[in-house]
């Protein structure tokens, strides 16, 4: 992987930007990738091409522009299918983002009072609130697995809990990789155990799809939700993967044009997959951009991505863990935390740290509760400062981040 060359594909990081900068500010050091990744020019160009060359709608008109949109949407769906190794193209449903994909599942399964949904104790609000609402409105039971003391997943507790609940568990809905600490749950083992007890599994893959191999066929996952904007794609587009037989059993969620093949004044006939879940005109540029993003990731290689993140996180960890005022969230071993380094510093507000990093060296990190308020509240903490890297970040950037942080807080 030639990072220097790859960086030139990202306008904000490119040598061109460095040469043409009017601002006296440093070149940006973008360490907020767990929130949103940067976009390569190939993605922007693919979207521009839609708007300039064939800006029509898919699936409705028979003219050539519309046919071209149909083809490009199919190609994007197929690229994404291959990216996660799904069996069939129609198992990819386009949504606005991970949040909408999770809401689709939550609102389309026939839950009854007493059905159990099992989660981790550190779900992103997007994989928590839909289930809290089901608990309130329908009376499902929400159970969670307490993480080990280093925030890794407690598989024994999960296995025991599932056996105790004796076939009452309808769904295991868990974050695959945590945006809080970068740890990844042992999804293959979890899915095997869940299936043995007759439960379905939904993985929130917002943080795993961009960073390490996601093979839905090998995992045998029932549903997987992910977002384009965290994996080089545009914002406003995401996907739900579902096994064909599971998607076919779901009720519909949002309905209208394109979700039906026929209507009368008193009846309607639903379309098959994937149309049944994709209501109204879609974000065609977004879908095409998402496909281009997956193509780009394929070119870089998902294994190379994980390797580079590990290298950067190892360096950060080695340099920063020696400071006793710094409290790391999650395990010390960087191998277990992907690209995420989330920390608190005694007596310093994380927002203050983020602002100072930005103002002094143009270093961008995220501060706050990272949509994990429930975890911070349970631990009586207010928030943290999170640096999250991606494959286009460099060791020099990590060195600058470490040096600046040392000057600011230690
Ligand atoms: C683990 C996790 N789940 C869900 C989401 C929600 O993603 P989106 O806002 O794209 O719907 C995020 C976003 O930060 C996330 O990190």
C-alpha cells in the first residue's frame, strides 16, 4: 500500500492541497474517521457523473437515461454484495444509514410482549433507542451482557444468559465493532450460539465494515447494517444486508411508490426484494458513490487497512499510555482496538482537548459521549476524547498528535 500516493486521491490530504493552501494553518490531521471518513476523488467523480451525464430515475421510465441509472444502481448493489460476500444481490437493501437499517429491522419483525432482545452494555444510541421504544410500546424485554473489565465481550455470560432464557430470545442485536473503544465482538461464535437457541442475529457493522473483513456468508449473520459515509462513501446512504429468507419474512417499513407492483382503490401488491423496502425515488448519486467507495476499498485491500490502523494505534498507545493522567477506554492492547484511541485526562474537559488540538495544529478528533451516553452514564463519566485513524493516516501525523497532546495536557 503506497499511502503517499493514496493520499493524493483525498483532496483534503493531497500534495496539491498542500501546495495551494492560502491558509497559514497546518495541513489537516483528520483523526475523526469513526465519525465519518474522507472521500476519494473517485467517489466524488462517480457521483458527479450521475448528476451531469444521466440524472434520471431508476425503475420507472423506459428511456436511455433511466436504463443507465438502473444499470449503475444494479452495479453498485452488486459491488456492495461482493464486498460483504452476500449470496444474492437482492439481499442488499439501500437505506439512508445504519440507523435507518436498524430501525427497518426493529419495525418489521413481529415482536410480541415478552420476546427478548440481547445486546452489549455499550451500544451506540442507534442500536439502543429503537429497542428501548419496542420495550416501552410492545413490552419486549431488553437484556444486556456486561463487558469484561477491559471492555471486551464476555462470551461465557452470553452463552449462560441465552441458555437461561430458554428460547425466549428473538434477536441478538449487537454492535460488531464498538465506536467507543474499537473492540470487536466474536460474532462467529455469538451467531452459532444464538442460532442454536433459535434466535436471529443483527450486527451493527457501522464500525466493522470500513475496517476489517466482513464476510456475512461465513459469519452466517441474519441482518447486517452499515453506512456509506464511514467507508469512503457519501453521507445519506447506507445498507441493510439480510438473508433472503429472513428479509422475505419481514413486514414492510416505509411504503409507497416503487414498493408495490399493483394497486387498486382497496388493495396493493407488494414488490419482491429489494424494492419492497426501498420506497420512493432513491439517492441514486449516493448509491453510485457507495459502490465506487467499495471498489476503492477493494483496491486498497481490507487487510492492508487493518494493518495500517494497527501500526498507527500501536504507536499512539506506546507513546501515550505512560502518562498516568491519561485513562484509556478499552483494552491496552492496540490489536484489540482497531483504529480507535479513546481517552480521558484527569481534570481536563475532553471538549477542551479537542478544541486545543484543532486550534494549535489543525488536528481533528471527536469529544463527548460519542452517542454512547448509556455507557458513560452507567460508569458515571461525562465523556472522552477519541482519536480514530484510517488507512490514509500516517505515522508522522500520529507523532504530531502525540507531541501536541503532550504540550497541551501533560
Ligand atoms: C457503532 C455505530 N453504530 C451506529 C452508528 C450510526 O451510524 P449512522 O449515523 O450512519 O446511522 C454509528 C455511527 O457513529 C456507530 O459508530
